[in-house]
C-alpha cells in the first residue's frame, strides 16, 4: 500500500508541475497571449499555485512514508495508520484524475492556438 501511495503522489506532483509549466509557458507564445498586467498577474498566480501544489504533493509523498514505516511498528497505531494511508491514497487518485483533466484541457487550449487566459 505504501508503494501505491508513493506512486500516486509522484503522479500528482508531476501532473501539477506540468500544469504549472504549461500555464507559465503559455505567456511566452508570441502573438497569442495578451501582455496586459492583469493577464500576466493572473497567469503567474495560477502557474504559481500549480507549482505550489506540486511541491506540496512531493512533500506529502516524501515525509509521510517514513512516518508510516515507524508507526506500523507499534501495534496500537497500525490500524489507524493503514486507514489514513488508504484515505490519502484515495484522495491522491482523485487529485491525479482532476490534474490530468486540467493538463489535458490546458494543452488542448494551447494546441488550438489560444492563450490559457484572456
């Protein structure tokens, strides 16, 4: 279960990173993206939120695994930690599905020749 958890959160962090880089990269498309200060601020903020989400998912993946390993050594915590890991894995799968749809939509909008915002 721990391996599945780590893979799910690795996927979530990579998808969030891809979304952030696509949003920020869309500002550099010549002639497609408006360069008004409002557009740049919105795009930079949304890209930054995606990058922050990538760091958060990576941190959860990295720091929760050792906690799970140490907590399962204690019989009193074993069941609670297993449930927590299951809930977090389920939430991570939902997050991956949402992020995959967002990355698909962002890439499709860029492919059609439109800016993400504006």
